[in-house]
């Protein structure tokens, strides 16, 4: 006789956050897991362990995910080991045992099938608590090299999901057997953009569609370094391309002044905006080349789409991760990395061949696509389910 009883819900603890780079891949994985389980007639219950100050404190409740906090401490990095033992670090490290105790209580009460840690300082106490509670722990690393939190947790992990094949030889020898390449989850809507919709939504009536379109972005708040070098290069750029420039809300007025001095024949090819919201997938579909920072999420989206890119890494990123990300793709012929001082001359030298040579763009697009994993969220779901089964 076949039982009609509803299977119990799958229970997942998510920990990680602080920034979008740690938060959004986790959220995308939760959505993919929920959809997978729904297709099997099974529910999903999630508890997110984070910090009150991190982005996850807003993102999780907005998604309807129960959210709780534990004590944690930020470790201030330094190339000098003695500075790592400064008063602020010592004080913060002393908070970790309290955070572990709090997380152990939360995890014990929730009894998850698996714990997913995506990095950030809060992942350390929660990940250690997963081990104490004998719950399978899956780490996800967005960047080429393991971040600090994931390095601390690697020995406790059931599986370590990495975003790139090139991460595997960088892992400690004793944890490589636990590693699997999934890619970095991206929002599915990023893959569904339409160039014509971008032209309509942004009213790009002055664009010359016979020219390539360059999308410039410094992230939600903009990037002064990128804005400055683009402003100094505008006439040169607009002779060769249309430009959509997302500059950050605080920088619009300054750049409007620059745009006002453009020749009338070129000004129609320049679209300036403080922020790109729901129309981002369409803007990316329109873009033939992208200039941006090289955060892990940006790399995941651009490689999944096969977009040629010139990366200007954020020099102050934790562990210099953005430079490593950009260098990795440059070595594969999938992007150009501009490190250090970025002048208009260097930017133009990097962009010139891409804007004027369709074959060069196509070659870089193919190389980028080879590093893209548009199915990363589904791959990570496979890892979570498998870790729960073998526990």
C-alpha cells in the first residue's frame, strides 16, 4: 500500500553575509532549493544566522526567512602578524566562543538537515557550531581563493563548493577531497535580458545601434576611480561606442556637468544614471563590453553571459580578492585587468581593440563563457542534498 503522508520539510541553516558577495549567492541557493523541493512535493524550512549590521539582516526577513543573530568579531587583516594581535582583534576574537555557544543552541534547536556557510565573519561561529552539533556543513566560496572564514572552517566541512576549477590546487591538500566545483550562484533573471527592452526602458533614442555599447558600473554606490577615468575619456569613447554609465546616486550631478560639454553629435550616445535596478538584465543584454569592479558576483554574471570586460579591481578588497579574480580571467583571455593606477591612456588602450574589433570581442566572449556557470545554483543545491543524504 502506498503511503500518502506528506514528506517532512527539508531543514536548512544558512550562515554568512556582511556584504552582497556573501549574501546574494546564499539567497539564490535558497530559492533554487525551494523550487527543487517544491517540484518533489516537499517543503523547505530555513533559518538564517547572521549579524544585525550585515546586509543579510535586511535580505533574509524580506524573503520571509526567519533570522537570528550571534556574537562575532571582525578580524582586521595585516601583513604584520604582530598587528593582527592588536587590542581590537583580541577583543573581537574573544567574542567568537560566545558566538559559537549561541549558534550551537540555535542549530541544536532547529535540527537542520544541512548547514550552508557562504563566508563573512558570522560564518565562523555558526560553522563551528554545526560541527559540534554533528550537522553536515557545506561551505561555498565565491572567489578564486578561500576567504578567511572559509579557511578557518575548511577542516570541519562535509563539502567545499568552489566557484572555479582554478581554486582546487589552492586548497590545503587535506581538504581537497571534499571540494566540488559548482560556480557562484547568480539570479536567474540576469540570464533573461533583452537589449531592445533596455533601449525602450532607458529611452536610448540617441544611441547608434551600429556601434557597440559599453556598460560602465562601479556598483550600487558607484566608484570614484571608475567615474573619473570615464569622464576623462568620454569624447574618445563616444566616437567608438554608445555608453551606459551607472555612476552611483551621489555622483550624478558632477558627471552631468561633464556631459553638458560634449559635442551634440556625441552626447546622445551617453546615458548617465545613478542606479540600475530591475532593468539590469536588459542593460547587460545590450552591452557588448563592460567596465566594472571585479567582485565575485560581477564575475559570475559576466562569465555566465559571456561578456568581454575590462576590470578595475577595488584595491582595498579583503585579501586583495578582486585583483586575484580579475587576474584569473585575464590569464584565461576572458577579460582585461587594470591594476594599480588607472589612467585614461591605459583604459583606452584596453578598450580600443574591444570596441573596434568585433572578432576580438567575440573571442573574449567565448573565453568568458567557458568560465561561466549559469547553473551554479542548481549545482550547489545538488551538493546540499547530497551532503544531507550522506550525513
